[in-house]
């Protein structure tokens, strides 16, 4: 059933719209009475909690999912989390130790770079954890333990529902690893409450489909599109830009908003479209000041904000605003990526490109 398009024109669109269900499936049986249970990690939990460092390793969208989960993993576990793009880890022969927990994230579980990085981490004695959508994949078989994301079969080359399910699984991992800490109990309860509301909020944000199509229409002839995010939404900027580049074949860059003044600001003029992610969390006021600085340079802004904040982020009504439902900070990136997925989808169709099979790309890259 899952490999048919049903009422949808393309797999990418179907998979975007499946997200309320795929997220529900990802969480099924894992949240009971306010406690997270991840059977696949149970036997190794002591070792994970004692590790000196957690390293997230992946490629493409899977790397971005790990980046989105990094802040909450650090906050709930008190263990430093570092990020490695699999190929770069191998190029640098990065240092990795027995006291490390290495978390490998891969939708297919067959990406060559990720599997080579896994071999490398195994040789160095790290505890290796897999986060994958593919039961029986090489990643699932070769890691010491892991969690399946249960997103269902993903056909579109551009990953959508696997991305949001990967984030949800890594947030649940953070809850499980940090579950012995009294100091974060209130935060953990807020996240669990957020997880139960998540599918409904994703359902709500999908109603922006028409608005994203209209936005895509206004951008079809552009050469370039920038996306600025920070904190929990740095990953959203990178992943949103990756979606636009891989399917709509438009140059797009996701940037850390804190770095804007160190270079990217030179690009700002009244023509280059810039999406600024400014939903509510600890970095909201910093994003407000980024918006002011961009306005002062006559930037052409599209601002993503929390529902009800339009007049706060854009007092003079000059920018286009995308309002999204608010949820606990570490889950906001799941809500925020969905309008970007829809935007990339519509841009691709309007520009006349192949959504499900973008040129030069493969769903699973099994060569180095
Ligand atoms: C390819 C795909 C991407 C994907 C990446 C990692 O490049 O085109 O969509 O994010 O591989 O794939 P994985 O299966 O390891 O998540």
C-alpha cells in the first residue's frame, strides 16, 4: 500500500502529507505513562550514560536530523554532543575513543560513507548505535544496538517523513538517556506532552500547502534563496535549503544566523529572497534583531514565526510571513521544516522538474 501514490501526484507530496501518521507510528509503544521506553537501547543504557561524548554521524538529510536533535541531547544528558559528516570523519581520520557513543543516522542504513565511518568507529572501540528506517539493513546489523524509526517506506529521493521521524526518535533517545536526572524532570514532562500533541500540530501546519504554493509561484524565477536559522532551527535552515537545491534545482544555502554579520550580510539587497526562521524559543529575540538588521539593508524577507507573532516579527507589514503552530522548543524544528518541504515540492513542480527522481541523485548512495 505504501508504495502506491494513492491520491497524490508524486511520492514526495504523499510522504510530506503522511507525516502525522508516520510520526505516530514512530512513537507507538514507546511512550507509556510519561516514560520513554526504547527496547533497542535498554541493555546498553549504562554504557551510554557513562560515555564521555556522543558523536552524531550521518550524511545529507540524516545529518541534519541529528543536528536538530543535538541541543536537546546535550540539555537532557549533560554529555557533550559533537557532529560528524561521515565522509569528513573518514577524511580527517577523526579522533574517536572507547569512551564515546557513536550514533549513526541513516534512512536506508546502506549509505557507503556512513557504513565506512561505522567500521572505523567499531575498530576504535566506541559503542555504536544505529538510527535507521530499514530493518535488516547493514547499519542495523553491524551496530551494537539501535532504534528503528518506523517511518514506513520512503520512495521520493528527497527525504521528508524519514527526517521528521529521525528527529522524534533522537528526542526520545535524549529523554531515555536523561531519564535519571531530577533537574530536568519538568522539561522532560513538557517534551512528552509536546510529543503527544505533535501529530495534530503537524496536521495543522500541512494546511499551509496552498500558501506555500503561492510563495513558490513568487520565487520560480529566482537564482538563489537563503535561509537563516539558529539554535534548534539551524538544522531547519540547512535542511530547507537542501530540499530546494536537490529537487527544485535552485541554488539555496542554509546559514547560521549568528554568522550573518561575518560575511553573508554582504549578499543582502532588495532582490535576493531570504527566509528567516524566527519561531519562539530562547533565540527569538536574537532573530528579531537579525530581522531588523536585514530590514535596515532593504532585504527581501520571508519570515517564519509562531502563530500570532506576525506583527512582532514584521511591524511594518513589509515582509511575507509564514505563521506556524507553536510547540515545545526541541520539537519546533519538526513543525518548521514542513512548510519548507512544501515550498521545495511546489517550486519543483512549477519549474517543471522531476520531484521524485531529481537529476544526478540516488535515494541510497552505496558507493564512496
Ligand atoms: C542520499 C539521498 C539523501 C539522503 C542521503 C543519506 O544523498 O539522496 O536524501 O539524505 O543519501 O541517506 P541515508 O539513507 O543514509 O539517510
